[in-house]
C-alpha cells in the first residue's frame, strides 16, 4: 500500500464517494468535492452521502469541499468521478493537477463523441500524465470493503504505477493496461448493452435472451475496438467482459434497472427519474450509434437500443428486428 497522501475526488456521486471512503479507510486524507451547496452541507452535517450512498459513514480522514481550485492545488493526486456529460465542463474549470490526472468516469464526451483522454490531451498536451480507472465495480461494494478488481490504463508508466499503488489494498486488486482507448470504449459500450439486457428482462424474455445479448454484445464491443485500433483482447479483460457481465446481470446497475423499467412499459423520463442518478448508457447511446455509422461498424444491439431511446420504435419492435436479421455465421 502507498504512504499516506492528500487526495481529491472530484464528484460526489455514489462512485466518487465509494472510492473516497475506500481511500480514507486506508488513512489517506481525502477531500470529496461537489459543486452543489445543498449536497455539500448535507454531507458535512450527516458525515455520509445520504443522497447516493446512505449506509456508508465517512471515515475521519474524509472531508468535503466546494472549493475546486483549493482541492486540486492541495492534493497529491486528483481523481475525477463526475458523469461523462459533465467531464468537459469540469476539465475546463479546474487548474492542472501537479502529478497527473486520473478518472473513474465511464463514457464518451457527448459533444465531440471522443473518449475522455482526448479531451485531456487537448487541454494539457500529449505528455501530461493521465490514467483511466475502470473495471467491474459497484459503488456500495467498494465502499463496504468487499473484494473488487480494477484496471488502470495509462501510457505513462511512472504515473500509472503511482495510481496502482494508491488504489491497491487488501480489498482492491489493481491490474495495469496500456490500452487506454480500448478500456474507455469498453466502459461506454457496456452501459448500452446493460440497458438492452434490462429491456429484455423487463419484457420477460428470460435467461436465454440475456445470455445471447451479452455474448453478441461482446462481439459488437470487439468490432468497435478493432475499428479504433484498440486491442480486441481488451474485450476479455476486467474493463471488457468483466464489467459487461456485472452491469448486465445485477440490479445494482442503474443502466440495467433503467432498461428493466423501459421494458416494463415506463416512459423514458419516468424510468430515469425512478433511478435517481445519471444513466450513462442513455446519454452515450447516441454518440456510439453515430460513431458506429461513421466507421461502418455492425452494431445491431446498440443500434436498437438507440432506436428505443430515441423513440423510433418500441422495445418489442426492436427485439423483433434483432430476431429477424438474416441468418449468419457466428
């Protein structure tokens, strides 16, 4: 385990809070940043994130702040944990961290359709140290100290090792990868496929359909990575099939739960409101669909999810279209 450090987690949703708690439990001084004044005051008063992670009290070394510049300036390491649609705005507003920048965010930028590492390159250059943290990890389990495996993807070995050392504990096992693009794309795609599995279960199509969606979804993930010159074997990693299985099969996944509600007949707005947090797959489905069309990537499952989310057809019609596609070799 690394020596005790001052850390800043930017974003006080369930995932940012979980990592903040896990790191503070190791004795690090952790500052959890939020821009929401009411949320900040509530966390300060109750010493927990009642809004997103109510059953995990803050360790003594975890504090909260609304002062973005101070958080970044005083931290040895900075980790971003905001939703993908808020990443660019935060990146523009924050000063440059001293050691580098790591992020827990999964998804692509909604405006440019780029992976988030491209935004950081544009902001601070190719040589600035960065790392992507991904893998099958539900916030509640990480905050509770249950065994979890993650991957840190980076092209900057010294910084990557620092982040691995920071995160690696008796309950967090951390692996390394240099496929930065592949790891990020897997993180975006698995959320869309989880919505598909949720819709299928919501309609009542059963375990056979879910297994088919996961397996054929993995094939779509592989084709997408190959089109972006990422490594296809990353699909078989923690960031790929690991996160895909977790997100598609467990109802702790907000993307799966959202799909479940849509499959049961709720309208999109009501379904998202019932989840109560950002559903990343809902926001990334359009970007992934656009990229797949631009690069002529065959992505039938993701395409049908997008069609449902853009209200072009019903979930039942989307399934019929998938099942009536021409027969082919696997």
